[in-house]
């Protein structure tokens, strides 16, 4: 049972880490030789690599996602069982959603329109 939980946690963390990875395009160096020899322009595209996020950011994002899921479940149960939605739950869900949006927008460069 413990191994299954560890494997699930590790796969969840790797999923979060992949979603936070930022693409990085290395710049061409001056004086590099192109495919045609010296003096020819560099015809090869730089390879696209990914900058991994820090472990602290991955753990913080994973805990925010888990807290958001548990608060959303609590809100649904409250609505089903009590027939009302507490303002505290709604406020905390909005705050966690804003935090997660800030993490992803900040990590991806902040420009939502550019691709």
C-alpha cells in the first residue's frame, strides 16, 4: 500500500514538473561554423530544451493543487448536504485558483498571447 502511494505521489510530482517546465532555445554562438564551412550562415536551428522548475516550486504547486481539490470537494459536499455554500470555502478556492494561475503565468513567461 505504501509503495502504491509513493509511486502515485512520484508520478503526480513528475506531471506537475512537466507542466511547469519552461522551453529554452539556446542562442547560436558567434563564430560557429555552419553546415557549408567557414563563412556560411548557420543553417541549423537551435535545439529546443526545457528548463526544469525548482523542487520547492513543484512541491508548492502540488500542495496547492491538492488543497484546491479537497476544498472543491468540501464545497460540493456542503452544497449537497447543507444546501448552502459557505463564503469561506468560496473565498479560499478563489485564492488558491489565483495563486495557481499566478504560478503558471509567471513560469510560462507571462505573455498569454505569444506562442
